[in-house]
């Protein structure tokens, strides 16, 4: 059982990034993609927040102007 488990772990490790350079590159690529995606999401969140704020302000002004 231990031999089978060891073989499975070794196969998984060698099937992906077999070298330290490969692991570093994959990690770097993942980090760059995460930063890029996070930036897009943050920009969209800011835009939406501003829209909600402006719409709320407008609704309050309309409700209180009567």
C-alpha cells in the first residue's frame, strides 16, 4: 500500500512541473494572472460603487425635494 501511494505521489509530481525552474515559472504565471484579474475586478467594483452612490444620492435628493 505504501509503495502504491509513493508511486502515485511521484507520478503526480513528475507529471507537472518536474523542475524547480518549471515550478517557479508556473507560480510566476499564476501570480501575474491573479494580479491582472484582481485589477480588472477592482476597477469594475469601483465603477459600480460610484454608480450606486450617485443613484442613491439622486434618489434621496428627489425624495427630499418635495
